[in-house]
């Protein structure tokens, strides 16, 4: 019996990973179809022949010859680092002082520069197939407001926060507790859950950037509203970890700096989380936090090799981030490519589909959006359309691939923004390649 509110059929070669479980593998339907309702929800997935027969009166959006995949989550990225990708430094702390902090000072106010940068930033996400980003803005409330406006205008999904920092940085980007509180409260009131695509994350940059007073203020806001996300950096680099131990002599560990302030729960996103011991990992598990693995950044800054497989086997909630501007690409294909190699260097085996899941179905599940990240009945139709002919080398590898896993492998090696034809959110195009 045809479903009453069915509105259209989307046709193409569907390729995806449908479970966050390690080893689940990739799946495909070569001449597949998604039956959508008027709100962009997937009512049914199946072979085009079957669905088009059953719903013969419905219009068909025909992407035959193209691949349809779930669009990406990028669970860690910095807006004010848009222009400093590839700034070379020996390690994180020097990189922050030498390039990052001075650069972030430009992202203040509602200036034309900030408006243009916000547009370029959101464009860059969309043109790389990312429909959901977890973003650090600058420390300025007004610039963050501009960025929220841009996400709303473009219709992308975002968890976004103004970066909170009041020490160990230049005066131009240091924001005192009172101003930080006023801006943070204004942004939460104006944007948090304004629509189901817009969310706020409290964003203490990392423990060394925040005084006890600033941490306490954020912890209070966190405590007052359990629907807020919290994002920060954790255990990225050895020098950083030593510094945290000096700055917080009373803390049992780096993680304890956050945990003792009750900042860790299932809405916490910790970037990096590389240098951990068994006790830390137990606490990460108990607090149910989300981890953002940022391989292009970790390799660029020489921060360390993430323990992907071991974390996943322990049941830790691992997702994938670009971490632009320490990360070197907006493309999650590139993050996957390097995540694979990081696992190899650790003598671990993660398959392309294990890694693809981190930027799609696992991210949806772990961030609390269990109906995003895959293209099955009951999910929301956030999807990207990829043209296999966009690059001859990609076309060759896709043509030679015999399994869904091999097709994902080809994409991880050869896909980039040139290959994205269209990005859809809730069934509606938000980006089309010119
Ligand atoms: N730790 C504190 N701030 C940052 C940042 O901007 N990037 C990275 N990669 N690590 C950080
Ligand atoms: Zn970062």
C-alpha cells in the first residue's frame, strides 16, 4: 500500500556504511532508490525497479550513473583558521603562538572581512560534502553571531561555539570572564536549538587558555542547561600535557581538569585525545564522551598517532574531524585517507568502511542524531551525489572495483571537492557544482 505522504523517488548508486560497529563493512545498491516524504525523511530504500513500480505516480530525481552517499560530519574545525592552513611549526604550542593566535585576532566584530570569511568557510564545508560541522569560532561573540547567521542562511547543520580564552594569549583575543559570559549567554539564547540544525557548544579552548574563574563560569552554564554541547582540546601533544600538569598541580590528570568541573558527558566533544593511559580511557568511556580523531592535523603538527582501533574495540565513541587549520584539508575524504595510514603506522587494521563510518553513521549516533549519517528507512535524507567521471583516475578505479568496500577505497584515495555534484540536506539541495 503506497505511503500517503511519499513525495519523490531519488535514484542512483547508493553506497554507504549502515552501522557504527567495527567491521560492519560497506553496502551498495547499484540501481537503488530512496523514497522521500515531503520533509526529506526516508520512507523506504530499495531497488529502483521495485520502488518505481510501487510508486509509479511519483516524480523521480534521477542521479543514474552517479553515487549517492551519506553526507559528512566534520566533528572538529576552527572558523578563524581558514586562512592559515599549512603554517609550518615544530609543534602545537609554537604553532598556536606564532600563527594561530595572531591570525584569529582578525576574526572580530561584524566586519565585511568576517562576513566574507563566514561565507567562504560554509561554502568550503558544503563543497566538500560536509552537511554537519562541529565548529570553534573565534573568541569574539559578534563574529560568532555572523557565522551562525551564515549557517542558518545556507541550511547546514552545526554545533558551534565562541572560543573561550582569558590567558596565555595576546590581549586582542583574550576575553575576560564577564564579557565571555555576556557573549556566551547571548549566543545561547539567540541560536541554541533555534532550529533543529543549529546548536551551541560551550568552547573552553583548552585547559591552558582558561583561568579557574572562566572554567567555573562555563561549568555553571553547562550545569544549568544539559542540552548544551561542550567542546575542547585534550591530550594532543606531550608539551601541552606537561604544561597542563604545571598549571593545574591539584588535578589528578589532564582529563581530571575537565572532569572535576563536571564538564564531561555524552554531549562533550574532545578533539585529539591521543596521549592517554588506561585510566584516562576508562574515564572517557564512563563519561561517554565523543572523541574527534583529527589525522591530518595530528600528522601535520607531529602530535602523535591516534589509537583508533584500540579505542573502538573498547567502545569509545570515535568520530572524524578535519581540525582545519592545523588540519590540512576541508575534505573528509582526505581525513579518511590519513586515518587509514595512521592505523597502519600503529600496526592496526582499520578498513576503509570502518573509517568512513567515523564521518557518517558513527558521528550521527554519537552526537545524538541517530537519524542522520546513513540512508535507510527512518533516517533523514542528508546525502551527497558524486560523479564517478569527474576524475579519470577515480573513474578507472571505480570501474575496476568489484565490491562496495573497494569502491569506498577508491573514493578515499581519489575523491575530493571536484567530484561532488550536489549536497542535499533533508532532501533539498544546499550545494550544486556549477
Ligand atoms: N589546542 C588549543 N587550541 C588549539 C587549536 O586551535 N588547534 C589545535 N589543533 N589544538 C589546539
Ligand atoms: Zn582544534
